[in-house]
C-alpha cells in the first residue's frame, strides 16, 4: 500500500544547503556588505569635498596654534 504522504506530482522540495555552502554564503554576504559600505562612503566623501585645494593642510608640532 502506498503512503498518503508520497506524492508523484507537483513541485518537489529542495535539499537544504550544506553547512559549508551556508558558511560560504554568509562570508560572501559579509564581503559584499563591506564593499558596498566602502563604495558608499567613498561616493559620499567625493561628493562632499570642496574642489581640489592647491594647498595641502599644514601639519606639524605647532599646527594647532594659530599665528596672528
């Protein structure tokens, strides 16, 4: 006698991905997230800067003290 749960028609269930595939998918999602964040921050940074300054910022031991 055939089981009532055995079906021969319709969509069959997919196998669950292995732990190795799940870990690879998580790793890929994390790498893509980091790259997307880096790209977005670079884009925002390039849009918010004021043109190209001809003068580089002054740095040194006395750069915190304004003169005159």
